[in-house]
């Protein structure tokens, strides 16, 4: 499911839409301060990195280092593998 989003994260900036990472356009706040991702953004292949960039611009998420996501996946895999080995 995330295979398309993963590929788009590495796409060059010039291929991204102009609204990419713009918090006012992709996830504006309502009167109560809640973010609302836009329905028109759902089919966009840049959805995940775009929302992340928008939240980073508002200092709501720390900037993601390039190896963070892969490292977290590896740690999760090793924990699951270890748990399975301990069961047997």
C-alpha cells in the first residue's frame, strides 16, 4: 500500500505539485485548531511526504533524517524475529 508513497518520497522536487508541503493548502486548521487534510489530496502520490513536510514547517514533527524510517523498520523486524525464535 505504501509502495507508491515510498517511491514518491524520493522523487525530485521539481516533479512535486506546487501545493506540496503548504500547510494552508493541504491541511488547514479549523476554528478549534484541528488539522483537516483535504479530500482532493487523497489520490496524490505525494500525500505522505507532503503532509509530513507541512507538519514539519509548523514545527509539529521533527525533521526526518534519511535513515530514520529504514532503521525503524529494521529494528521492528529484528524484534519480531527474536520473539518468534524465543517462542520456538
